[in-house]
């Protein structure tokens, strides 16, 4: 943008300011109590603004495109961060699940063994249990009488 201004040697840095000044000079021209010298000065100012308008409009368009690109980049950065957080959260959950599965795989045989041992020593009420109790431990059958 600075390059555009320095190339054209513009006095105005902003399109809105240039248009505001142009309207002000045009209003000054409409006043009746101004001298011819002042009117000529106002005319020169209006012409200089009109010659500067294309460059200022180009600069304004460039600023708008730049802002749009920056907004899109910022939105993409925010989306990327959210995706990273989601991925990290899912990876943490996955490692927690794997850890729980490995702990359960270690504890399951012990729990089964203790529950079957409790079942063996449990007294059965009369006529509800048979004399033979079958217990299955680690895929092998054990018969007790």
C-alpha cells in the first residue's frame, strides 16, 4: 500500500477521506461569498482528488482482499486448532480404553477363579442342587462330588 501511495505521490491515504474532502470542496464552490482565487484553488483540489481516486480505489480493494484473506486464514487456524484438540482428546480416550482393557485382561482370570471358588463352597439347599457341581476354570472342566 505504501508503494502505491509513493508511486502516485498522493496526498490522501484513504479513499473515504478523499471523498469527504471532495464533497467539502464542492460545497465550498457552491457558496456565493468566495473569491475567484479560492474557487480556482478548490477546483484544483477537486481535480487532484479525481485523479487520485483510481489509485485510492485500487488500494481500498487491495485492503478488502487482504482483510478477507486474513479472516479466512484465521478461520482456518481456529478450525485446525479445534481439530487438533479433538484428535488429542480422542487419542487420550483411546489410550485410557486400551489401559483399562489390559488391566481387565489381567484381573479377569483372578475374578473368575475367586467367584468359582465361592460357588464351590456355597451350600446348596436340599433338592435344588445336584450332588455333582461342575466348575469351568480356564476352559478346563473340573468335577467335584
